[in-house]
């Protein structure tokens, strides 16, 4: 049976802290629905109604485009062990880039990873929990280090120049790109 809450409780926050993976879903009018898995210890609870996650550059920037166009976002956590549980956070989000006001304050909540491009901040409208009995048992072995290795091996200047080329989502929506690296902003 699904239960709905207006904000995160201490029990919800503890559940989130135990999950090594979460899923992000966004959409914009006339665009594909984007659904992405995330790991790398990049999720933070900022308050009972605000969360954030650190975004590392990968194959696209759909979440950025969708949040600029529409703002709606759903975050889903699910337990692959006991007790079974699925938790969804419904809300509205914004991308905060290294050149934006508020970056330094947000970045202080994270260990910046190689390839960090932005932090998504989500104001949570509703929390939903459900049984999770259909989710299989799985065990966490370890994080992959391939993406971090890739970013460490490429010069920061060249990598951020590549972002400037990617000015649209796969559906042609505009994206905002970092104009400086997170490290440059903190200097």
C-alpha cells in the first residue's frame, strides 16, 4: 500500500543514506521521458523538503534541459535488501552550475568528483513509499571507477570546451553548460 508524506522523515533520510543507487526521471512537453540511474555517493538531503545531487558529465545532459523547460523531477530509491521498500520524491528542480550564485554553498555538501558539471537542487513536494516486494534481492559489490578515470585522464580545459559544443538535448531543448570548472569557481 502506498503512503504519501509532505516531507522527509528521519526514517526516510536513513533509508536514503543506505541506498547505493537511485533513479532520476524528468520530462518536458513533446520530449522523451529521461530516466537515469545514479550512484557514486552523490545524493544529499539538505532539509526535510530539499535534496540535491552532484552531476558528473556523461553521455548527455537531458535532466538539465528538462528542468529548464519544465522543472518537474522524480527521484526513486528502492531497497535491494531487507526490508523491501520503494521511495519516490516528487518535486521541482533546478540545475546549479559552477558559475552560478550559490554554487560554493551547495558544493560544500559534496566531495567534488572528476567531471563534476552541476548540482541539481530539488524542492520536494511529496514523498511516496510503497512495498517494493517486486524488487529482486541484489547485493552491492562496489562503485565503478571508469567515469572518474576518464575525467581524470582528460585535460579540464578541453573537457569543458566539449560541453560548449553540446548546446541541446537529444530532443533539441537548450541546455546550460558550465563556463568554468568547479575548481576554478572556488579559487
